[in-house]
C-alpha cells in the first residue's frame, strides 16, 4: 500500500475544542465541519466534537448534512451554510432534520413548497458582500409569519476578522448590532475563529462559529493561542540515490546538484495535495531534520536533498504536522501564496487517512 498518509490526531482536536470553549466564555460553539471537516473527515471529527459536548455543526449543503445526520443523534443541529439549492435539497432538509440558512426569498419558497417543518438560520450581509440577505427585515418577517418554520438565529460573517484592526470589522459589528436591535431572534452569531479570539468582546453574541482553529491552525498571524495541528501529512522514502555534481533532478531539469550528494525519492506528489509550488522551495521533516524539496514536485513523488544527514529507505517524511522540526501547514501554505484552508481542503482523496487518539 502506498505510504502517503494523512494522520488525524483526535486528541489534538479535543484540546483545540476545549481551548475554544474557554475563549467563547458563555457562548456556545457551532463547529464548522464543512468541506469534509476541512479535509479531516466529516464523520470522525463531528463524532468526537459531539462527544466533547458540541451540539451545532455547520456543513456546506444538504448532501453533506444528510450524510452527517446518519452519525449524529437528533439533539445535534446540522446547519447548512449554503442553504438549499433546489427542491431535492429542501426535501433532504425535511427528511434529515437539517437546519438551512436562508439568504433569499427563493430559498424560503423552496422549503415551504416541500412542506419543510423545522428551524432555519437567517444569514444577513453586514459588509462582506458575499452571501447574506439584503432585505433582512422582509425575509425575517416572512420566516416569522410562516407557521411551520421557526427562526433558530441570525448570523453574519466578517470579511477581515483575521486582521482585527481592519476598519471593516468595526463597521460590520455596528451594522450587526443595529440588526440585533431591529430583528428579534433566539440566537445571534457573528464570529469565526479569528473573530472569536480577537473581536468577540465587542458585541454580545450567543454562538461562535470556529472552523480553522478547531483543526489547530492559528487564525491570526503573530497571536499564538496554543492550538495543536490536528493533521499530519506524511509519506516514506522509497529510494536513496547518488547524484553527481551537475546532474539534474525531476521534470524540466529545474534543479542541478551543486556537488556530489544523495537525494531521497519520496512517495508523495501533487495528486495527494502536495502543492507543485513547493518545487525547489518546500521542506519536509525527516528524522528530526528539515530537508529541502529539490526539483519539480511530480504527481506521485517528490525529491529531497539529503546532504550530510542519515536517511534510509522507509524513513518517515513529514510535509506538515504539529511536531518540532516539521513544517507547519500555515508556513507551507504561505510559501505557495495561499492559506492553510486551501491546503487542507485540497488534500487528495487517495491519501490513507489514519485516526489516532480514541475514536468515538
Ligand atoms: C459563514 C462562516 N462562518 C464561519 C466559518 C469558519 O471560519 P474559520 O474557519 O475562519 O473559523 C466559515 C468558513 O469559511 C463561514 O463561511
């Protein structure tokens, strides 16, 4: 079996959840587990969080929601951040007791036409200008007027929470405050991971929506909370080879050995989610040392320059993880001009996924 592995440490997930619960003080937590729990596995992650006391789970759509419902008890709310796209989605909401968000009258109509009975969240735009009801009052009134539909809460999303001093945060908080005063609801929610950490003192909200922090990625650069990375991407050395000075490695001969040396061929490539942008600039941890990726990252392999270190066939190679002398997902993403969210959600489906720490 190919050794390319994503190891998910469920104890780290428990640690992060507990830390975020402390930061949330009296507010509840809606765990954002959309996009297959940011690549970590929707079901195992959600089951652990349920066991830790979480009762609200946010997924993308009805398909993810109905899959999750099969594994979570009835008292867990499953919220669809993208709401319903069509009648089939609305049917799934009824069948699997899902809680869609609503941003348009059309979405409400789809639900009522399918005789949906249950809770919805109203999602309002306060300045991000992505999803979110523009006619919040009208939609709020339509929900309130409907005999079979109940309002669970009102949510909005900040565009710049990871830059707490950005002026748009204050504007959005102000706008959400005025919505709170106009539109009654059982719960209000505004903050993702970064907002929970840096901005949640500024307005009273009852439920926080962390995603990335649950997975152990520090959401604000330079503000370390003590989160633990949940995912480790690793593989093994398949071959150790001698390369003479002047010989090149991998496609396009983009790297040429500056002197006689050894390289390690590792069974992990871009089809596993290792970004090709790491060619000639990434690193990986082997036996406690960081070794540079040399040459182009291939579909199934990449190569490391060994220099003076002791490296053998079968040695474990870590591309990101929580340990010392292992690259961090945030650093890897930054090298590729992206964010850890994209790196994690882009991990290949063919990776072996191993769960460590007691499974629920
Ligand atoms: C509406 C909404 N709330 C919360 C989150 C969680 O954000 P984060 O992963 O930054 O905590 C997301 C993620 O994109 C989102 O779309």
